C-alpha cells in the first residue's frame, strides 16, 4: 500500500498540535492505519525477548500517544513490537489548560504540559477488558497519580488493582514534570516507601507476576540516580524506563516555542536521555531490562540506545516529524547495523557501548 503520510503531513502540521493528535487517534479508530506505511515483513534478526515475551522487533510506542487505550491493536498493526497505553490516573482528569502541546519544528522537538489528561482508570480498564482479547501483541499500562491526590502512592496501588489481568506489564510513572510534587517520589526515602507499598500491592493481585517497571526522569541528580538504581536492585521491580521528558533547554534550540513550560522531548532529548540510560545500565550492572526512550529519530538513534543498555526502545515524538514510515525505516537501519557491527542478534549488542555513551560531552 502506498505511503500517504507525506501528502497529509503539511495539513496536519498546519493544525494545532493537540488537534492533530486527536485526528490521528480518530483515523486509527476508523481503520485508516493501513493507508500509511509502517513496517515491512518481519525479520527474525530483529526478534527480541522482553519481560518474558517474544517480540517481533524491539521498537515500541511510548505512553502519551494512546492515553485511553483507544487504539492499541491498530498501533501494533503499524509494525510496532509492543505498545504502552496511558498515563492513566484513578479518577478522570482534564489536565492542564490548553494550549499545552507545542511543536519545535526547527529542532525536531516537542514540549508538552498535558498534565495526565485521561478518562480515568475505570473507563480505560473497561475498554481494555473488551478489546484486549482481540489484540495480538504486548500492551503495557502506564499508571500515574491524580494531581489533587493526597497520597500519590495510593493512586499507584489503585492502578495496579484496576488493571490486574489487563496489562502485559505495568509502568509506575513518577517522572512526569507536569504534576506538581510527583518527581519528589524519586528521592530515596519516598522512593523506598513507594517500592515497599507497590510490592505489597502486587503480592495481592490475581496476577502478581505481571512485570512492573518504573519510569524515571533524565534530570535526576547523580546522587538520586545512584540511590534509585541501588533501591531497584534490592526490590521486586522488573525494569526501568529511561527516560521521561526533560525540563532542561539545550542552548541549541532554535524554535520560538522553546520558552514554553513543560517537558521537552524529541531530538533535543537524545543525548541527555542516552547518557542517563548508559549510566543506569552501569549502575544496575546489566541485571535488569531497560527501555530506552527519548529522541529516537533514526535507526542509528535506536542502535545507540541499545548499545547504551536498552533491551528495547520506544518512540513517540519522532512520529510527529517522520510519520509511521519511520517504524519500517528504523527496522531496516537496525538490520544493516547488526551486520555492520558483526552481531548475530539485537540482544548481543545490548550495553556494548555503555561505558562510552555514559560519558558527557562537556
């Protein structure tokens, strides 16, 4: 089928960013995903095992796109190896005032201050219960806390209970910069309490073995980063996602939207998030699976994440500029890189350049 995205991209880019997102979700719900080019045929050289599941390739869609689990099946049909829905809070939440999503076209970047806008765990869980049996592929559930909650950790406990049996893996999102106070859970004492209460909540689930990951920020201090990795190694958590968006603003930014408040993603996040990923791999001694996310725009970017320590990677902001065709393009580029660097499998390259990529460019 021809790739029609280049024809519609100018129209989509001329619209408000959040409206474009809504139209994209509507198109996927209407079954129009087949009119854009995703991936090509499966290649066994790209197959990976992640959290006990066999995936056709290591490329996933990050949380934030399909917040309410409206189109996970359609997303997987585009060629993704797995997808992640959410972030989902216990109660419905409208999020921050609009506008709250901004393209930085000159920088291939995005700034968002969405504020966990979602339909709430009851509505999303009901939808997943109806559609999940028909979905062929891995669907993770990213859970968060309501902005006005008096106990953020209790909200994560509720999320685990509500999506028990519906998630192929859970993500505890404590790193969004758009919920005041949420990132405080990354401090050692609060993080230790979070891990303890989450472990108890998991033990009481009907499916307590469902894998659980924690998503961390790229802006952690070295001390907090070391504390988190140490606590993780002594916990029942199964992996880390590195990383969420950044509050920093590189000097290289050209777009007028760089002054907008919120988390920055896309190409400007690539170096920072990859350094954090490589350091996480070193600090955790390669003992737990890591998901590399932040700034992936090409197969080389995905390869760098894998070599930094990622078992799998996730993309999102890159789709704004590259469209669904980038899924297949990344796969083809990864295949060439496997051959060029004399690896037999993707898994063999995981962490192979962690020491190099952990170094700063200062």
